[in-house]
């Protein structure tokens, strides 16, 4: 899924503008960054994605959609849509329900981005990629924005698989698919793309695709994926979510740092790069996939432009002056009291709160378990008790946020109350593998501590102090020392300037406990390098989830990922019980099992106190100049900006206003 760390889960991510992630029709990316408050949207890992012709002597093309589990007998089928433990409900639709097939084309979608960039290549370990590169590429299939995990045709017109053997799948490339230069997209391009991703791509992507055993070209339009086992059924869909590049450019310069993108087949081409300032894409009038079901009423803007800013404060001023015209507002104070500028008074600005049906992303202060300081769970409990959400929400955020009580907060996947009988059946064999505090708390109706909101958090700090004393810490000369006699010191790593007002009150609380606590602010390149190497005591991270969690959980929380530089286990968790539950989740055969194992995983993560949960929001706040339009009903899981369009009469009115 997308650490929105947001792919991009997803994100991975360089510091991305929220809108850069709202436009991706994949399993996670459009889901979470949209819900990540700007104060915490610091490190969003790029790449949190989710998304058999009978062999009895002849090829029988069966155009049906079948769930990937719960089928009574083995059958090799060819289908035009895939659902992971669910049925693709839009398989016979002429277009997606959140699209307007008659939407006019034209105009410009302009968005903001943060930081800087030096490359057009997002799927490598080198360089800082520009925003919006996903518009350049098609994927084999594309996800629905109002279903848990279903995929519909894009580059691939259909797939063939065995209903009881998930160790392989064949994707059939649409013979009409073309790259920008008019050359056909073939199976060789697919194989070259995945070979490059598996050998040169970011570690989080390699981990996510680790189940791929081989990619085999059967003929020009059929490519077969073979997997390490038949246990991971969602991998059948996962491989369909990745962009496909031309083999010629992959072989030539896959991982070079350049403003020249790899050859793609997507709806837009790179039009203009103003280094460090803006990136503009132009709609390809010859785009081969315009009439695909998932693309009808989509990609309506003639141009898409990302304008870069060094800080959110400057970016907001840019929005007010019309430098860009669509903004994801992630700052509570702005939303509450800053939209009173002249254009708003003239009726030219729209503020909209768009509901989001996905789990609220778990946002918080991550404790790096690779540091000895955080090995004792009582220390992690103390750091959790020291955080005063109620005061911060009232003082800084105008009461607009809620605190996530779950890693899947606000969804049917969240664990609530005490474990059910089914959950206990999964938990009981694991209890002996947990240390005593986690073993006790995993069995309880878990709840974060609540303060009186007055800003002192006396009760929380007293509790934290006692936990530290119980862990062997001691005070001497008004300073706090660890059991080994070393001073209790920690740094919280951040980049940019929006997180300071969130981190500093927390640091003051830690200092009241006796910690020598400091904020370490670094520039973006140093930040990303330190994050890749896990070189921090604490940091801010966002763990975005979809409604169909699976293999991505292994690189969020898995023991193996904790040792892989560049992966997404920023907490450094190594817990065999968590590993076992993740394995069961990946191998789940039906929706009920997905929900069950996710709830158990949720309990284990909460009881381990690896993250100090901060705050979140169940809606996406967007503000835009009143020239953009959308259908009356949004999809449940995303803003779906790709399906909006420009009202050119309204655009002309706004242009005239801005020229005054």
C-alpha cells in the first residue's frame, strides 16, 4: 500500500504534494495522502500499491469476473476483471460510476508540490523525482476507487489464472496498446519493466514484489508471472498495478538521473520542466486508451501543472494569488480561518470536505527499535503517555481532528473492545511469543490515554515517570539517566518547516520528564538519506492503509524489512507473532479472514507501543478556484481528481479576475 512514507503506505516518498497522490488509480495512493494532515505529511514512502485460456488442448476465452477464492473446484478461467476475495461489480459497466462520460476536455489542472526535484524517474533509488510522473504511464490493470480491491483492464485486456492455484497468472496485452512513439506495447516491455524493478527499484518495491519467481514472455501479447508459492493470492492483482515502460528505454537508462522520462503509453506527456519551480504535462491527443471503460470521462484536462514551493505558507499565498488553482488543505488553522481573502469574498473559491471511506492513516511519532533506548516497552509506553492530543487539537487544530485508536481507524478492519472468540483462537498460540506487557495489553479493550486538554498533562507525565522508573531509569542532578548510566537523550528528525509547531510541544513534555530531547531539522536530501538508512531516534511517519490489507504489511512491520535499508519498517519491528499474523493475512482465502487477521494484527501493533499516535481526519479538505467540476457523488475511497473537468466559461471569468 502507499507511506503516501506515501507511494507512494504511498506512499514512498519524497515529500509529495497531497494532490500528487490523489490522482493515482491504484489501491492505496489515492487513498491515504489525501487524509494526511499537512502537519504530519512529511515522509510519505513512494509506492504503497494494491491492486488461465483453458489448458485442455484449446484456448477458451471466458469473459467473466470471478472472485479469487471460495470456488468449489479448480478451474482455469480467462476474465476481464479481478477482485481479491470480492467480485468486481463494474465489470459490465460502460464507464465508472464516478465518471462523466460527456465531460468536456480542455483547461489546466494546476496543483502544488513541495521541495525540489532533479529527475523524471520515480521508480529508482537515485534522484528526487518530480511530481506527477504517474500520468506518463499505463498499468496492466487499474483499480476501482469505490471497491476494496478490484482491477479492470488497461494495458491488459484480460487475464488467465487457476481458481485454486495462485502460483501463476497470464496477462493478455491489448493489441491496440501503444507507446507515445506509436510502437506497440508487448510482453517484452512488461518483462523488462519488472526485471528492472526487481533488480534496481526501491527496496520497498522489491520487497512488495518478492513473491515473483519469474516473468516469462509467452508471445508478443501474453506474459506469464510465476510466483514463489500459491499462498499469496493478492499478488495476482498486485503485479497489474505497476507502470509499464518501453524495453528500449529501460535497457538504456532505467536508473539514470534525468529530466527525460522513460518511454510510456500513458495519457500525458512531459511538456515543460522549469527546474526546481514547476513541471507541466500535456494530454496526448493520440492516447490509445481514451475509450477504455475505466478511462471514459477521465483525463479531461489538456494540461496538468505542478508548481513547487519551499513551504506550505508560501504555497498558500500562491493559491490565493491563482498561481495554482486546486489545493488539498491539510492545515487546520488555514481551513478554520484563512479562507477570507478577496477571491473568496468574490465567490470564486470553493471549500469542500470530501468523505473518505478508507481507514484513517496511522500518523505518529515512530520510535526506532534499532536504538537500545526503545527496546523496553515501558519506555515506549511512557513516550505515548507524554503526548497531549486533547490540548494540541484544541489549541493548534481548532478541534478538527480525532486521534486514531487503531492502525485501521474508522473501518471494519479496526479491532474494538476485547478480542472476539475468533480473534482469541488466532491469538492464543501467539501469546507465549510476546513479552509480558504486550501479552497483557493485546487481550484488553485497548485505548489511548486521554488528557484534560489544559496543556499540563500532569496525570500522563506522572504515569510516564513511573514507567521510566520501573524500567530502571533514574534521576540525578535534575537529569534523567538510562539504566546503563547514559544520559536519556533523543532527537526527533524532520524536514521542512510545517512540523515544528507539532513536534516542539511534545519535546517540551519529554524535557519535563527529564529527557534531553531535541528537534533535528535537516534539508530534504539529508532527510531522505537518513530515512533510508534508519538513522534517527524518532521521526514522524504515516502508515496509510486500504480496505484490503495484504503483502504491504510485511514491509511496514515485518522482521525482514527491519534489516533492509530503504524499506518501510521505520520502527524496526522484529516480532515473530506479528510476522505469523501477516503471513496468515497474505494467505487469506476470503473477506472474513482478511478482517479477522487484520484485527489481530491491529491488536499486536497497538499493544507493542511502536508508534505514538497523533491525529487524523476522516475527510479530505480541498479548496479550488471555482472552475473545476465533478460528478455529484464522489467515489468512496478517493477524491478522484482524474475524473474532474474544467468549466471553460468559469475559467474565463477567473482569468479575467486575476488579470485585474
